[in-house]
């Protein structure tokens, strides 16, 4: 997600976390009715990169089924327990959060619009209090009216990171919860009005610990999708979410796939953001990644839902065939592929052992593993992608003139950390992702040149963070010193990119940690300082400082700032790249 200035200034001293504009009033996400094109871009012919600036195959035709596939499985379909970018793109089909990113092409897709709420949030008390009015007439799939209490309950239940290990911690960290609050299940009799009030069925008020000028970005998080308390089944809720969007679950076989059909309780009059063109969706999970590419190219499948681009096997075919290339797009995104260097796992508790990895890596081999410059991305030397305010070009560990590693420096670092002959450790990756495996193998080869021996450990995508790489105890006990990782900005500013992956206070012993490796109290202090800084330039400079401090600590090995090669469906209409997700917009698509 690219970042822009906040369109609304709060009075007094505010916690100015965002540079982005939230702009747009009620209905500002309405797609164009002309030719079926989404708001923000013209109709486009089928040519290379056409879906980045316009809408390919525009149409208002309803009907048909779109077919999606996932190389692994969701972390969870539960809106309160999901943190994959593709899931946030997809969840809009069956759930409605208070706000949403517009279903629109180009820069407009990076803007917020009201969804369940009537309008953007209204701040008061120097932006420590945020109020939203909920639209009347919105119903759950069983016909029950949605109220503010359903949104409040949804946020309360998401607090429990033992039941929902994969979700973010924004609401946990910033709302003024009662002391020792543990969530809707363990603290079910606790009054939470200090954090969230519902003075009537259509008003919800959030109370924060400190001023927060960009709370509207919190309001678009999937945890604000309402959940009916009497239908909540805790960890099993993911098996049948009660829909508020235009589609509901017909069947859901965890590990195999699911189908969505039309939700007859969805009222288009309350929802100008969604056209709801298809009659339904068929989604298969745990499908071989190369098979997904082949089926999309043949027309048997429409979307690789993960949105991370074709695998290496299909890349050459697409680029060498003019007809195939004309049906592809090559977007950049605010995503970083990187390797977490876990200082909690010896010998990486020694900074010089971490520095040895930084110097020994062959960055060209890593870039090639991710798909090369075209479909992998630009060699990264720090964390913040170039599109995020606060990015600065610097390289603390130059890997030689040819980017293939400085082995002398690496050996010096190994000697300094007491491991002159090298050492052994494990490196984890998501088993369903061939590019992650290739990147881990590239690291295995390049680090082996200085005696650092890596054993590859694949784990399932769905539980990678909850049970394995993101669970500190498991990672330490199983000597996962290195972990393949990736991150895309939650919203457009330094906070939206960095906080959840560098602040050690988000690390959870129970698992689900988005920050696997960065444990530095000084970084935490800088995060707090940035949150209190109201001057945009000064705040961005602090995010730059945080980036440099993490790199000085050598807790993260940046791989590439990403580009992906996406192939359009032969069967779909209204195809365009949404900048908020860096992939095709799943909400706007129809069927020929």
C-alpha cells in the first residue's frame, strides 16, 4: 500500500502515525456505472501492464462462477484471525468492515471509503476518541440486523491471541481496555466501555490510550467485520463465518477448499462499494503452485489467490510468448521478502554471527530465486520499500562489488563471534511456496561458502507463524535460526509497514508473532517516539532511524523489494490491480 497524507487533522497533540489521506465521504468507493469500469481508471485493452492503469474486459454482466486456488491454506478465514494480504483482499466478498480500501484501479484503490460505517470516523478528545455511525439495513446472512454491538463483540473476541494467534495486535495495544482484560471469552463479564462504547445500536465509539490521528486505518481492519455473539464458536468460527457481504459460505472443507454463493440478505442499497457480479466462487486450497500457473494459462482457473505471481517454471513461458505477456501485469508493491535472523537462537544471540550472514549472502542468487529483477524484485539493502515515506538508500553490509557476497568480511565476523569455522543452524520456509524454498536453498549455498551450514525446514503456510517460525519457544527449541519471511504494509506509512515486524512488544510466546527476530528496547523507544511526533518530516525521519537501527542489529536480512508477474484470467471481466493489495482486486471481478 502506498502512503499519502491524512486528509483530516485532529486538534491538539496527536499520535500522528500516518502520512496517508483517508479522503472520501459516504459512497466514495462506488464503482463507475459506465462500461463496468471501476472508479479511478479508464477501460483498457488487453496489453502488458494494462490492468495497472485501467480496467481490462469491463462489463456489468452478472452470473457465472470464478475459480480461485491457493498453493497452501489460509491462516484463517475468520476475520479476527487473519493476516495474509490476499486474505484481506478476499474477505471483502463475505464480510463488511467499518471502512475499506476502495475497489478501484490506480491510486484511488489506495484510498479509504466507508463500508459498514456511514462515513469516515469522527475524532474528538484530541483524537483519543473515534466515533462511527453504522448504516441501517445491513443484515447477517440469517436476516438478523447488524448493530454496533456486533462490531464491538468482533473486536473484543479478536483480543484473545491464544484462540486467534494469527491476527494483529493493533486493537490490543491501542484501545483503553480494562486492566488485565483477556478478551471476550476469558473476560466475558468485564465491562469494556472504557475501550469501546455502543450508546445505541448504530453508534460505536472507540476510546484510545493516547491520541491517534489515523484510527481510520484501524477501522478498515477485518476485525471490525461484525460477529453475532450467539453464533460465535470461537476457534471453530472459521468453519462457517456468518456473512455480511454479498456472498456466504455454501460449504467449507478446511484443507481442501470452499464455495461461496450469493447472500440473499445482502442489500446493494446499503453497499455502493460492491457490484457482486459473479454468482459464486469455487476456491481450492493446497494446490501445487506450478499446477495453478498451468491451469490459469490454459483457462481452467481464474486466480492464484495468494497474489505473489507466477512461479519460475511459468515465468519464461509468459515472457517469451507475446500473446501471454500481453495478458500479464508486473506491479510493484510495498512488500519486502526477507529472512528473519533469530537472535533468540544461538549462536545468533551474538551480533557478529548475525553480521556474518549479512556479508556472506549472495544477493544475486537470492534475487534469482525470487524470480529475478522482473518477477522477483529489486535487491533490498534495508527494510522500508522505496514507496514508503522514510525510505532512504543505505547499505550497511555491502556484499561485494558484484553483490555476490564479501566472504572476507563474513569470515572476520565469524571469528569475532567465536565461530571461525562456521556453525550449523536451521532455516524455515513455507512448504507450499517454491520461491521461498529456492531462496532458502540460495542462502544454503552462499552461506555454506564460509562454513555456515543450513538445514532446510519446510512448514505449512497456514500455521507457519502460529505454530512454527512465529512461535518463539518452538523456534528456539528446534534451532530455527533463520526464517524466510515476507511483509507488505498494512497501510501507507512507516508505522503501517514497520511496527508489527520490529516492535518486540508484539512478540507472543503463544505464537502468531509477525515479528520473529527483532528484540531491541531502543527500537521500541523509537517506535513510541515516532508515534508522538506530529511533524510529518520529523516522523518519517524516525522511521528511517528505526530502519537503520534494525539493520545495525542485523536481525533482518533483506532479500528483495518485490515485483510480481500476474497473469489475467481468460474468463474474467473487470480485471485491475488494486494498489492497496498489490494484486488483482478480487471484489470487482466478474465472469465473461
